[in-house]
């Protein structure tokens, strides 16, 4: 009987210790700090200078644990439309709470506002109020915006008139990532500057659009023609498509993949974002045909 009592006591001690350890583990998990939101960074600064490194240094100086992911810093200089297109393409793949720091700012130092915009998806955008955010807001919805006027959300008293990426946008993104209330950045902005992106138009003769960019480094043409509009012209896979690019006529096959034609041959295809593209299988279309955007493109209805 004595040994039985000892065994029961030992078992109770073990159970108590196990339960306490379990409770302690749950408590530790509950106290674990929430992950910081990621800062997703894009500019037209290029890679041949120190601008991007300086902006990242400002962020890390405020929030050493900041996570920063680059979209690109090779946006065509001053091209708000291209920056907006990249931003629209990237944002669907990031979760709510992500902070997009975007600096394509030909109007730096002027009366244009520096703003933080929140979408209905719950993502934040730190950028100049010059239309960069228009396509994202049109798709995801506008929750609100604040002008960045609070000096505590800037680099200090000496604000440059030509480098707001360093002095305003980067520190504001860092404060936002640190968990500070975005409404502290400054006063509410009820209306944003809108970008009017180029769109294709369809009529009885066909569809008119523009070649707006080159898919670097492959040299394929990116157009404003949506794939669904192109298909309404009557074309199906393996059809020969006649098209006019910058006043010159071409005829290329419509294929699903680049390998639908022999290596070195051109084709028309629907790209990964649902637009009409023109490419060469394992070649550079823009260089071979000497096409530099923006140029007009027209595709007639299938006869």
C-alpha cells in the first residue's frame, strides 16, 4: 500500500508539471510579438547609384527589424504609367497589411502631396499623389488617404526638395511598419490625383491600341489590348493574325505558347496578365523589328 501511495503521488506530480509546462507554452505563444508587415519597394532610381541603399538605410535606422522586398528600381525614369502598371500587377500576390513604398516622382518638390493610401483590401501605399495608385484603387477600392505632414514621420527638419524618397516616403513607411497609427501621418485626403491610362478601343473594323512597353529582358511587346477583346474579333489558336504596328503591316500566327512556332519565329499570344503580346520564340522582337514604345497597334476583325 505504501508503494502504491508513492506511485500515485509521483504520477500526480508528473501530470501537474506537464500541465504547467503546457500552460506556460501557450502563454509564451500568446505573448509572441506579431510579425511586422513587409515593405515592398519600387522606384525609378536605377541601380547605378546609392539612392536605393540610402532609402533602405533610413528605414532600418527607424525599424532595424524591417523586412524589405524589391519590386524593381528600373522603372523607366519619370514613367508614372509604367510604375502604376507594375504596382497593379504585383499587389494581388501580397496579403493585407503589406506596405508598398513606391517612388516614381517627376513632380518632387512641387505642390503635389506625399500620401499614405489604404485600399479596401487592407494594403497601404506610401507614394506621391500623382496617379501611381489609380489602377490599384480602381480594382481594390479606396478606403482612405492621409497626407504626410507630420515632421515625426519624416527624416528631420532638413527636407530636400529633390529626394523625398529618402526624406519623407522611406521614414513614413518605416513608422507604418513599426505599427504606428497611419492617421498620425497627417490630415485626411478625400480625393487623389487620377491617372488616365491608355486603353484599347473596339469598333466595327477591329481594335486599336498601343504598344506601351517591352517585356525586359526578352524584348516582347506589351500592348493595351485585352485578350478577351482580341478573341471577340473572331481569332482562334493557330490563326494567322494580320496587324499593323506603327504603320507597318505584319502577319503572325496566334499561339498559346512561345514553342508554338519554331525558334526565331514571331507570334501573337496572350500574356500572363491577359493582354495581347507579340514575341519571338527565344528572340528579341523589339530589336529585330526596331520597335520602341509607345507606338500604335491595330488588329482588324477576322475575315
